[in-house]
């Protein structure tokens, strides 16, 4: 492979003084023979984001990044070598029964006062940041009919109610052909229940069912109120089904249209954190900036949820000491154990993560990915743990136990009450949610330049020294409040890029 010489300054990032590897910053990588002011000379071509050895390594030597062991050298590597994925043997995961609990509880940071947003006050006292009519299905069978009806509602009725942002069909693949009474069926059921009453939907619950499904529609509405349910098997033909759905929807649109934004404290906000299409820069640019913003939100009284069990598991030893108390620490361990067992039943292990794109971006294994992932949790104490699909009950920083899948994690965070999501990405993804804005944060300048009309905040400036973690964190904090207030719009919302909901159903399908 040949390379043209350029005047670009060669750059690498070493995260921790203990590290014996660093990642290459330059967008096209750097060729063999490149020399750095510190005396390091590359003996291989190293792509952007990939690791280079800072010292000679023998077989069996620990490879250290973020000050932690991410694996062991499979063979001898000279200083300046490209550390390829195949050169690293994964370490064993932390032993869950031996973890320290609540031993390094962070001191509370000074309250951040005077910040508010403009939201919609709900009848139950919560606040929303969107004014949406959500129509929930109790079974996948009715999705086609509801989609047809929603298309007509948007074209024929919604324009008459300008204060309502959207009408959303809350479709899913659950409801029948499942072991509805199996213990783990509680997860998908409570997920649908909680999404149907999401704070961005203004309390106007509406459910469309079929009539013979295992998931009885009455389980999805507060107090089993049948005035909120339409059963298709009770209707005379398709046209009548559509007319009935449209009539029910218009009654709710009338109520929603009367709502206005009011000043709300930041303590009303629930913010979800997620990463997808991660790369080696995620843990040094975007995720640290999100972590700084998360600390600001916690100081202002908000609820902040970080997630993704498989991207926490190998760094759990760094989290249990931050638990507010031993009980929260044990809850963290419980979720890790549950997922270990879940993967074992499926004859899968943690090597199934990362993805091919993660590896192309420089992430060698899930240990390295986990260490970069947890940085977005910031430095606050972990106040509680939210089991999958449950509502968040505490303020402050919470761990919401979800799979790492972008779509499943987003769905579960919605069920937990997330108003909006901060989503970091190094490889790029157009992922979005209809019910909650998704703020995209890029890890690299080159991604922001490539996707200037998809990336909302660029953290790549941190790698090149053009901005600090603190500066990008404050930028993100203000952007969150602007999006929550309706003053600014995410690119995903502007283009209407919305993914389907994806339930997590570990229970049997019959």
C-alpha cells in the first residue's frame, strides 16, 4: 500500500499515563515510517482510530488502554506496530461476586440552578417535550389497518390541529403466539404499557386491538378503561374500522391541541444516553463530552439514564464503587448476572459484540468498547437501576438495563420515560425515534463533514484540540434544553427519520 506524503501533522491519543497503546487521529491513517515528536516511529501503516504500540510487547503482555487491561498480546509486537484485532486475546470478565460496592461514592456536585425548558404539563404532573397523539396496538395483526388510518389522519385531520406535532402508530411484533404468562413475558408487556402512557403523548391513551389476542388490550390502558380501546373484530368491515379509528383520534386531537408550552424545571427531564456505530474515538471525544453534559443535567436535577448491559459488563468493576449504596450496587450486579445467564442460554458470549463496523473503527473487543462506553455516564453517583421496560423512579444518574442493540435500547428507554436521547456515533447511523428526539453526536470531524445534515453536535474537535470536553459538554447541555423547548430541531426530526420500535422479549414464542 502506498501513501502520498502530506504536510498534515501526525497525531495520536494516549488516554491514560499507564497506557502502552494509543490511537491514530489522522483521518486517512498514517504510513509506515511516520515519526512523532515524542520519538515514536510507525513500523506499519496504522488506520485512523486503530491502536499503535508505544513500547515493545512480548507474547502474553497486557495491552493497556484507558488505564485498564483490554487484552493480552498473542505474539511479539515492536514499538510502533499496528495492534490488529487478531493480535489480542480477551481477558476474563470481572468476577461479579467479588466486586466492591459503594466504596467510592462521588460527592454531590454543586447544584446547577436557573435552567429551565418549555414543556407540556401532563394531567399526572409529568411534563412532555412533544405534543403527540400515540395510538398503541395490542397485537401485530392490526398494524396494517392502523398504519392506513394514521396516514389518513395525518393528511385529512391533523392539519386542523396545528398545536399537535404528530400522530404516531405504536406498532410492535408482540401480542399473540407468545407465552403470555411466562415470567419473562413481563418485560415486553410492561414495555408496551409504559410506552402507551409516555409523557410526550399528553395522557391521551388510545389502543387498537383485534379481539382475540393473548395480550388483552385492557392491560395497556390505565384502570382498564374500555373507552380508550377499539377492537377491530367488533367492526363491520374495513372502511368502518378506519372511520372509527379516525373518529377516536380526532376526539383526542381536540384535547391535545389546547395544550401550550409552559416553563418547566430541568428536574422534569428524563434523558437517555446511547452509542451506536461506535469507534475508537467514542471513549475519548463524544462519550466524555456526553458524560460532562450528563453531570450538568444531574446537577440541574434531571434524570439521566445510561444503558447497554453488554457494553457495561466488562467495566462493571468501575461502576459498582460509584453506586449510591450497597443495595444499588447489588442491583447492578443482578442485571449483569441475569444477562450472563440470558447469553448462556442462547449459546452466545460477549465476543458477539462488537460489530464489524466497530472493529473497522478501531475497537478490538468488547472490553475496549465497554471502557469507552461507560465514560458517557459522567462522574456522578449511580442513584438507581431500572430493570428493562420499567419506569424510571429516581432522579439523578440511573443505569437502565437494556441490550446493546440500538433499536431495543431505544425502545426500552422510551418505556422508562425518556424524553429525548443523546446518541454518540463514530461510524454514523441515521437512527431516530418518532416519539422522542435523538441528538446525534459525532466522534470524528470527518463524520460531521461527511454527514453535516445528520450530525447535530460534533465532538471530533476534541481529538484535534479545537475544543475541550467541557466546551462540547456545555454546547450539548444547551442544545438539549433548546430541543426540549422546541426552539431547535434535530436533523432526524427534520427529515422524519424514524425507526420501528423493537421489543425485548426473552420469553418463549409459541
